[in-house]
């Protein structure tokens, strides 16, 4: 699995963050444990790759250092690109805990996030001070890093209107806030959907152009993606596999609660008699006149 597909997954999460974060009675311990385990395994692979460079550098083996860059530059790309998903999942974990009112997901996702930042810092150090890399390769990695940072803040900016804690995971909070304001300007659902899909496509194209064609650790990437997907509950999708909106999930969740059932009062219209759809709950009523 190519790391760009992990960024695509992050874009889907960002686009549907409010619906994914809604979890009235879901137990997520097994899914979170799986995410931590698979991320930990990939971290170990990354550390092994970087340690090979350290050994070659300490031995002053110029040929081995140049061979390392030729072979493992794609792994450095994956570390940078997959940071997008790591930050978005950390923001999602915080939002899911806020929905539930307990901290059972964000401590794990934050731990993975901090571990990823440590590995990314080692990549940045190699880009600045590493020996054996060509100027062209270093410039290419730096351009990739700059693009990733901008797209990451944009993805988190889309989440801020629904979860203001997402700004804590931005590379540049000011830039993320600007993206959040721009996202909030899309008032209608059609505008939001169109803007999101155009945004996702533009990000995918940019990452494809600035990364290698072949993945470095495809199996590790696939396992991490599967672990992230396990955070999506089965009731998040309808019968044809389309992700449900938050409004629909709330409607389904409230459908069986007696305190939120509509009363039998009616309103006489000009041509028809319509039942009044309201509830007796202390919470604000959810509109149930979607069928009119």
C-alpha cells in the first residue's frame, strides 16, 4: 500500500469527522489497541532503517551511505506522508473522547502521534545534516515536507468547526484556523461536498507527483490503514457501503428512545393534516420532518 493512500484515508476522515466521532455506546478498546500495535510495529521498522544509516556514518563508509540514500529515500517519504494520517487520527481520537465524555481513545492516539513526531524529527535532521544525499534529493524531500505541512493544516482546518481541539495537532495553528474559516463559508451541503472532493483530489495529485512510484513498506502501511479503519463502526455505513451523515446517525440512535419519541399532536394544514414532530426531552429537538 502506497503512503499516498494513507493521506487519502486521512482526507476521508477529515471530511466526515463529525459523523465518525459520534459514538453513543461503542466500545473502542480493541480497535485502539490494534492501532497502537500496528503503529508500533511500523515505528520499529523505521528505526531499523535509520539505524543502518547511523552505522554506515559511524564507520565512515561513503559507498554504504550513498547506497542507503538510494535504497531508503522512499521510506523517508513514507514517514513524512503518513504523518498526515497520524495527526488527523489524533484529532479524531480527541473528538471521539469529547463526544463520550471520557478519555479512552485520545491517550493512545496521542502516544502514537508523539512517537511519530520523534521519527519525523530524525528525518528532518537527516535532510539537514545527513551525508551522502544529493542536493536534488534533499530539495525534493524538502518540497514534499512543505506540501505535507500545508495539506495537513488544511485537513485539520476542516475538522475545527466540529472539534476545536483539532487545532492542537496542526503544524501551524494560524494557518489551520484560516482553513477553518474558509471551510465554514461553504454553507450548503452541496458546496461542502464539492469543495471537499476537489480538495482531496488536489492533495492526492500533489503527493503523487512528489513521491516515488513504489512504496517502501507496503505491508506495514496496509496494516496501519486496516487498524485505522477498525475505528469506523459497522453502523457508520449504509447497506450499499456509503458513509452515513452525523444527522442520520443521531436520528437512528434516538429512534428507539422513549423520551425522544414524537407526540401525537397534529397541525391542520390547508390540504393535509401533518403530525407535529417534537419530543419531550430536555435536549434540543432533532428535526424529524426530513420526509416533507
